[in-house]
C-alpha cells in the first residue's frame, strides 16, 4: 500500500496493521538474531504469545549498551549480502552503534521523511537546502533523498561558515532550510545583526531536527529570520530524522505509527505510563528489516498527547521535552555519552577519567562539547607548548570521532565541581 493510505485508516484498522507488523518484526528478530531470541526466552515469552499491542509490556527493553556489546553486526536480522548501506553513530562505550539497511529499508525511510516534508507543505516548487554538522551527515542524506523523491530541488548537505551558508541561501534562492537549532539560531542572529530584510531572501521555512526547541527559541528565530519553524524528531540509532513531525497546528509531533510503536515508561520502574503522563519515550520499529529495534529506550523525555489534533490527522502525537531521562548530552543534535569521551581521553592523555566533566557550552549560538580536565602531575610535567599541542591533538581526535565541536579546558582539581 502507499504510505499515506494509513492516514485514512480507522482506529481499529490502524491497530490491526500495527499488530500484524509487530508480529512479523518479532518473528524475524526471534529467528534471525540470537540476542533477541535469548532475551525473549529469558523473559518467558515467544513471538506467538504477543496477541495484542498490550502484550508488548511483556517484552524486554533494548538500550544503547546492547549496541556496543553486540558490535558490529550481531543485531542484524538479515544476511550481510542483503545490506546495501551501513551507518555508524557514536555509542556509549568503546564501540560505535552500527546499523544496516536493506534496499527496502531505505525506501521506507525516504517515504517516512517525505511524509514529514509534505506535512510542512514542502513541494516540487521549493528549493531545499540541508545544513547539518558532521555528526548528522547521515540525516542530511536522508532528507536529500526524500526531497528528491517528491520532486524538490535540493542543495545537499555541505558544512560551511555562517557567511557562506547565508550566501547560498540568498544566491540560490533557497525556500526551505533543514538544519539544527544551533545553526538556525546562528543564521537568524546573523540576519538580525546585518539587518537583512525578508525581501533579500526567498526563504520561508526552517525544518529543525536533532534537538527540541522552546517556545521562546521558536519566536526569536521566526521573527529574526522571517520564517516558520517545523520540528522533526529522529534517532541516530536508525538514521531516520523524521520519525515524528509537526503539522500545521504546531501542537506536538505526529508519529508515523505505521512504522513505529511508541510507549511512555517510568524511567525508574520501567512501568508503562498512561497517555498524558510524562516519562521516557520507548520505540519499536514495525517495518525495519535489517536492524529491528524492540522496545528501544530512547532516553528522550516525552508524553503522548491525548486530544485530537486540529489538523485532522489521526496519527498520535508526542510532546518532546528538552530534559532527558539519562546522562547523555545533546550537542547540536548529536548524542554524546561521557563514556565515549573517557575512552578517547584514556588513549590520548594522562588523565583520571572519572574526574573529567563534560557539558554543553553555548558559544554565541554555536553549541560545542566542553571537557573540563583537572590538572595532574603528568600533564603539568610537560612544557606549556607541549601541553597545548596535546590538547589540540585530543580535540581533533574527539571532533573526528564524535562529529561535534570540542573544547578542552584544564582546571585546578579543587575547582572541578564549580568551573567558571
């Protein structure tokens, strides 16, 4: 069936399709992936015992540590000969997250993202420009492919300075910009400082992905850049940047429920919460063949909105909060765990990693990962030039591995908990 046929389904038809796809996913994962089979057996449940959506509560959870422990291909549910694309994303330990895609998976992702673009009124008359950082380069490819599928002219993802990005926006007559909150703010601030008026650009829409935004952020960017903002939600573990998306009502994000089942759980007790309650978002893929996620704990704080959307869509919605339920940091849309940072520092610097502090720093609208390292005798034994050289080399290694801007600062041991 065509993707958007689902939008016309009755609640009963929707639930039936979800259950059929869930059962298919569970059967494939159980047969093909030892990890899933062992986990289900340990929980005392087999795929055939999942007879309703509510039975999902009996299935075990999947979290990010599992990706590292089964690196690189142990969670794939199809043979490698069927894989046509492999993506990697930073993990929470030494190994990155590796996800694979069949040709059917890639087609599915294009249709999911195209649905989200259509909801933002993107059409073949538009020129769409993609501006993501290195860590979200895969998402840039997904948006490019999806936009091209619906006939949009696309300027693919290229990392440029703010001046250059603005030049492309102006000279190429871009109408849609897909980017992160940090880049959106920098461009809006640039336009405000240089007093660029709406007549100078054809830009009318910004699609924001990677992080959620506040009402104040939306108001500031829309007023300074003379655009409307549309928020998309995605996962780096299954590079699809538009799992959920805003509609014309801008009142929560609609979930593509024909491809994903969403639950909200209490992050402490792991109990499933009722619609309207706030907790951790858990997602299960329904159509992904190569890399199925079963009750994946996203760490994102959200709630399912109960009331019907004024846009008329029957797709469920979530409200996505800025806080997380885990200790992962978001740096310009890229998820960073302190364990990743510590592993790299252990290889490059004489540090006691348990004392390293990581935090997100806002540098005039540009987000970066700031790492605070207490001085010790081994570091201080070198000349200042050698210390600086070591810091810059380590920053470069972190930038390459994590895909975000990095700044390392050495601090006094006693000031570690209250840095300036």
